[in-house]
C-alpha cells in the first residue's frame, strides 16, 4: 500500500511567534521551526498501517528549504522517502493554494491513502484534508481517532461535537487524525542514521506543471491587511485561600454580575 | 441588496445559537438567506425569522447525515452559484469549516476560518497564535467564504417573516464516498453547549478523578455553565473528549471561563485565551494559568470549589 503523510514545518508553539512586518506572513526565521506536533500522529499512524498491511510511507511537505529538516525527522521515525515541494514563488500561499500544490504533488506520486494532522499549529484552519479530498475526488475521513484498513476499504472513528461517527469508504482516500489516535515514536539513533540515506525528491512548481502566478501571496484568495498584538491582559487579583477563598471568589462573580 | 447565504447549524430541528449569530452578522452585509440541509427546516423557520432571515432554502435528504461533509458542500455550492451572493457565512465548527474548505475549492473563492468579527465591508478579524496577535484580513478573490467562531458575536433579534423555499437537490454520487455507518451521541444533559455557553467551568488533572468531576459539574450548574476539561483530564478518561478545550479540542470565548486544577499549558490556552473574563482556582501559585487570571484563588480546589458553589447558590436564592 502506498501511504503519503502530509507534514508541515511550523514555528515552535512554545515560543513567541511573530508575523513579518512587511507582508504579514508567518515569520519562519524568528522562531525555531519544528514538525507540526499534530503531524507526528499522522506519521505514526502511517507507519503502523504500513507495518500491518505492507507498503511504503512517503512524507510530503511544502515549505521553504529548511522544511527538509522536518521531512528528515519523519524519515528518522521510519518513513521510506520524502517529497519536498519547494519554490520561492510559494511564499505566502494560503490554504486554497496550498491544497492545489499538495494535490498536484499527490497526483504525481500516486497514493492509496493520504494522512494529515488534524490541524497545523500556525494556520489552524483544519481544512486542508477536506480540501485535498475535494480536489482529488476521493472520500474524506477526517478527525479520525483510529484508522483501520480492511482490503480495499478504510474505516475510522470520526470525533464530532456530539460524540463520534463510524465512517467507512473505499480506497483511495484522505484521512486526518487527532492526537488521541496513537503515541508517536521518537526517532532512534539507528533511525536517524538510516534517514540520512533515504531519498528526498525536491519538486518545484514547474515540476508540478504549475506557474508562479498560480502560487504564493499573489495567487492567494485571501490577504492579511493589518495585524496587531493583543494588548497585555490587565494584571488580575490573586488571593490566597485562607478558609474563605470560595466566598471571596463569589464576591468577584457578584461584582462582575455573573451571579 | 446582495443576498447573504448562511449555512444553518442544527441538530435535526433545533437551531444552534451560532446560526442566530451568523444571521446577526449577515444583516449588516445584505439580505440573509439560510440554507437548511436535512430535516426540521419548516419548524425552524420561525426562529430563523426572529433573527432576520428573509429566506430559508430547505433541502431535506438523509444523504446530508449519511455521508461526511461533501453533500452539504455540494448543496451550498449549487446555491452559491445560482444566487451569486455577497458572502457565504458558516459556523467555524469542525463541520462548518470543512464545508467552507470544500466550497472554496469548488469555486476558487477565498475562505477565512475562525473569524471573530466582520465589518460591513467584509474585513474580518482573526485571533492567531492562541490570541497573541489579531489580524485583519479579507477574502480578495470571488465571493468571501467566512467561518465565524461561535460565541464571538452577540446574537440580536430583528423579527420578520422568513419565506420558505424548497430546493430540489439530488446529492451527486461523487459526494457519497465517506459513509456514516453508525452515529454515537453522548448526552450532555441540560447544560448549554460548550462553544455556545456564556460561562464555562473546566477541570484539569488537579481534579484527580472522574468522580470528582461532580464538583466541576456542581459549580457549572450553579452558574448555568457548560463543563470543559483539559486534555490531561480527557486522556485520563475522567471526561469525554468532546468537552476538551484547547488546541486540539474546542475553542471557547465565553464571558467567563473558570479554570480549576489546570496549569495553563500553551495548548490549553489556545482554546480559551480570548475568553472575556478568566477565573483560576489552583493550589500552585506558580501555575502559568494565573498570568491570564482576572481573579485567581491560590488554594485547594477541594475546599474552594464546594464553598464557592454553596455561596453562589445561596446568593442566587437571595436574588
Ligand atoms: C499535540 C498536543 C495537543 C494538545 N492539545 C491540548 C488541548 O486541546 N487541550 C489541553 O488542555 N491540553 C492539550 N495538550 C496538553 C497540554 O500540553 C497539557 O499537558 C495539558 O493541558 C495539561 O492539563 P492540566 O493543566 O489539566 O494538567 P497539569 O499540567 O498536570 O496541571 C494540573 C494543575 O492542577 C493543579 N492542582 C493539582 N491538585 C490541585 C488541587 N487539589 N487544588 C487545586 N489545584 C490543583 C496543579 O497545581 C497544576 O497546575 C496538548 C498537547 C499536545 C502535545
Ligand atoms: N505546507 C504543508 N505541507 C504539507 N502538509 C501540510 C502543509 N500545510 C498543511 N499541511 C497538512 O494539513 C494539515 C492541516 O493543516 P491546516 O489546514 O493548515 O490546519 C496539517 O496537519 C498537515 O498534515
């Protein structure tokens, strides 16, 4: 089975993330870049499925040169090969453009199953999997907690507001997984060494038969016109409980008209 | 005046609050038309009219519930092409966002997710990086598709008659790829829905057990609030996943958020940082969640919470 996992490199959520003053895009130099932590669950799911059902795991990422580090890490976890879509013209692409580029790369490499994280920690749209399914014309099984393959069909537990749905579809399909689905492995020393020799194919827009005016800031259907830092929160009242903490807290709720 | 299409969120009849919020926004942009996929549209028309819906397009078919997301996107795309609206509004719920994404691909129109404010000239506000930065943005290509965060905008009634219009729509087979074979609903009792509630009381690892969540529920009920939980509490099996607040759970923006026994990890903050007021109960004065607190009690939740609950009930009775 041919499994492709979509992995995004993002600024570390633990640090102070910024937008660039010039074009309001995410500043990918100011803060250390890491694998989107939710994509680690997608990688793990892909590796487990390949182990169980046979086949290869391809790691696909669109991003600047340094995104290769994230692909390499995914290969160290156990992925077989990488595909890196990298082109200066991609800078500032929104979800619509990103989905077009990833769909073109997926169509080129072929797939039985595409696995994504449930969202990226920087963009947080959580819609890329749905967009890819739409573009590729294959079923969408998103927000999955647990993915099972049985012959030519795939079955997931899709988490929802009201509980969950069991969802079934024929392969090929697009799946996104939530962070409850598994426990991502750490790359072993052996895995890190092996990853150095694994192939990463670098693709430009031209390789995908896309042109520069179909990508990047210019082609995006959305734009940020302005941004500002949220004013720091007013320092609140902190009281030590000396036996009446609950009653004092009720006092706060009363003055704020919550009671 | 341009028509504004709104995808209704409902559970088979009852209109979700977020839909009335979308109507409130839509009235500022043009003439609101609600798109109702599935059963219950006729019964809901009155409620939708109360918030200014001029039209309700009703397409009733079991396909909308039996297949994942794609059928609703097909319906919305068909109507959007026919009506040439000024904007398409959906709720920034899991499903609403996915419908918006598919509609954007079908049409090539720009899509903005997790919008917390929208001006009459369609400039959107979006909090990013867990609320640290607010951006103004716009969809600059085609008809703007805007997903609005529940509870970010106050719904205001503007009663009028809503005209019903049945839509003949057959869901194409291509949209029937992902079949729902079983639907499991977990009841939340009489409490308000997490993303819609004016007040949310959340418990974390400090609560200690599933049984102890009674304390959180007791406090929530005294305030007519919804109950939330940190991932640590959900992973421990103390509370069901659909109540998780944070990066990979729900994003909530209530008037008041009470965090009990929650440390305030960045992933938790991402889901609650834009709450209007925040109260914290935690026995560790160094817990980072105190940085967000408008009011914090450093103390043992097993003392503070029961006392607070009793006091609220007492004050409520005294009125
Ligand atoms: C990919 C990923 C996604 C994640 N998504 C989410 C998410 O959506 N939501 C989320 O919440 N987390 C999420 N997390 C987890 C997050 O990093 C934290 O681990 C989690 O939020 C911690 O939960 P907690 O605050 O309840 O537990 P802890 O960090 O253990 O904090 C417990 C707190 O309770 C206090 N306490 C203990 N006993 C008492 C007492 N008797 N009285 C008063 N206070 C007491 C302690 O002082 C402590 O501050 C995610 C993590 C990852 C890696
Ligand atoms: N540039 C990218 N390259 C590869 N995969 C991506 C990229 N952007 C997003 N994804 C995938 O899409 C998922 C959802 O992202 P988003 O819709 O941005 O929240 C992520 O978890 C990734 O699996």
